[in-house]
């Protein structure tokens, strides 16, 4: 069986032809995403090129992921900013969504108007641990329901009032999905039911609503958002399999033109250090998206955030660096043809990876307890036991050696208080197969693992 595995990106559409059950990569091709007309145009051109390279006339099955047309736009609602609201945001991100806004506390008319103005595709409605707060959860449901009847609502709040909250949304025309609470206890997150519901909404409604294509068969092949596919590949690498035991923590840094994503799947064992406050233990899988960090559309923002280091790393006056950044913003498809241009891209990628990892990982601090002395407290994700750090994204994939240097340098720049993946082996996704492996993980996980073993061997071997 031959799979056509497609990633409809905001800039490029990438097609990988993979043989099952061997997981052998037969060919890859890409074409600019033709979002203005119909994504089928760019897809057919990339697919035709891949088929020609592979010497094939057809494929047996097509699966696709998409982040074109802005991807999946979501809002998250909770009661407490750093508990239920934070859990809802993390869940939405790990499902592959772009989180446009997060609301918490008791919502009133101002918040209702703001939710209406966001016009998101999906609202993840959380609030209250199981058996906890009821009245404020229902009051917030009424406030959100009054905002707009267009968004689909995934209800993942206190189970005692979840059905009633669902009826509030249904009464004003919202499509709803009621699932398990994302934060059933203050010390435990449960995000998989909500993640699955979000993926179903994406497949059943959002892709069609975006008007990406008039080709029904092509739309039917889209099964998840592109970031969810990348996270699925990381989860596959971190899991037990018949082929080899579970790995430690797996981290993926995806440096793009507009955003930088960090995905991590952590080892199940608890950290020996005490978690800060009453926060829940971090979820096994997580993703963060930094919309101000990118090597093309967001390059000027990166320069503003990290100018002194960038100027020193590139070895050029800031004016020359500003001109290089302006070129990248004007022409996002720009590919450097000389060593100066490649040096600028590596430095920008290092800045993006540094800042994105800093925001993704936790923070270790020392606290003094009267009568007990000092203790080390960890807030957030602990990535110190990571043995694989996968680097992907156009600028990194085009420059594998530079990608190794950029990511290693990014980790070295992090403050010692950050539990970062300092001992991880950096592996570059040179064949751009992470999203393809994530797509294949559902129907044929063994083939997906074989694909990763062949194309990212450093992520496979111990």
C-alpha cells in the first residue's frame, strides 16, 4: 500500500509518498499553497511531481493535515487564570489550534463583546474541578452563549454542571461537544477527550468552512491540524513499542516563518522536585506557539527582542542586520544564496528557538521555609531528561549543519534555572517527514515508526 501524506501549510503544500507496511519514503515534493484559488491546484502539482519521482501512477490512500487559511482558531475559557483557564489553553494548543484569546474569572458584558469580536472557530469551555464551583461556571456559560452562536463549543468543565452548560449553549444555536473535565482535580489534567473532540470539529466543520477547496475528496482526506500531526509523531517516538522500549522526553522545535512551535512529550516519572503552588503536574504532551517568533514574517519582532545578541552573532552592524530582516519580511519565500544570508538565518533561528524554549520550559527556584530551610521548587515543564531534540521548519531543514548549531546554541543560551534539554541529541528533520509520520501513526503506527527510524535515525537509536 502506498500512502500520499500531505501537509497543507500556510506557505507550502508538502506531499510525501510512503510505502506500508515498510514505512519506506518513496518520494517527496512541495508546491506553494494555492490558498487564493483552491488548495487542490498546488496539491495536484506537488502530488504529480512526487508520483513521477517515485515512478508511480497512483496511490492507495490519501491522508492530510492542514494549517492553511490560518488553521484552527480557538478561544479558551476557565475560572482561574493559572488553573482551569491555563489547562484549557494547553489543551487547545496540543490539539493543534491557534489560541486567539483566553478568558477567566466571572465573565460580564465586556467579555461577551470581546468573545463575539474574536469570531473564533471553536471555544473550549472549562471551569471548576469536578464537584467544585457550579454557579460561576453556569454564569460564564450564559455569558459566552450570549456572545455568538457560530462557534462550536467543546464543554470540558465541572462534570456536575457540564450537561446543563451544554444545554445553555445549544439553546442559542451552538454546536456542542460535552467531554470530560480538562482539570478534574487541581493536581491532574485530563486533556485527551477534549483534544479528540477538537480534532473532530476540525475535520467535520472547520476545514469545509475555510473554503480551502471545492474538491470533496481532497477535503475528506484532511484528518487533523498540521501541528497535531507533528505532536503525534513526537508522541509515537516517546511511546513504548514492540521495536524498542520507551524513550525519555522527546522535544520538537519547529522554527517557521511566522511562528515558532515547541512540542514536548515528557517521561511519565514524576520530578523529584516539588511542584510550585497547587498547580497540576504538567501534562505528558504539550505544545506552545509563539506568534511573535519567526524567521520571515516575524523577523523584525525577533530583532527587537534579541538585537544585541543577533548583532554579535552575525558580526555585522545593526543597520546591516535591519536591512537583512527587512528583505525577509518583504519576501517570505527568500532563500539565502551566500554565507552571509545563511549566517543571518541561523542567527534568527537561534533567537527564535531560544525564546520559544524559554517560554515552553518551566522554572526552578529556591524557596526558604521557616524552620525547614531551603527547598527547590519547579514550576512548569521539566525537559532535563530529554534524549532527543528534533529540529524542523524550512530554514532549519534547508541547512542541516546550521540547524544543529542553531539549536545547540539556543539551548546553551538558556538560564541555568530553566530545566532545558541540555543533554539531548539534536536531530534535524531533513526529509520533512514529522507531519507525515504523525498522519500515518493512526492507521499504521509501525510504518510510521519505520519511517522515522529511516529518515530521522538519530531520534530512533539510543
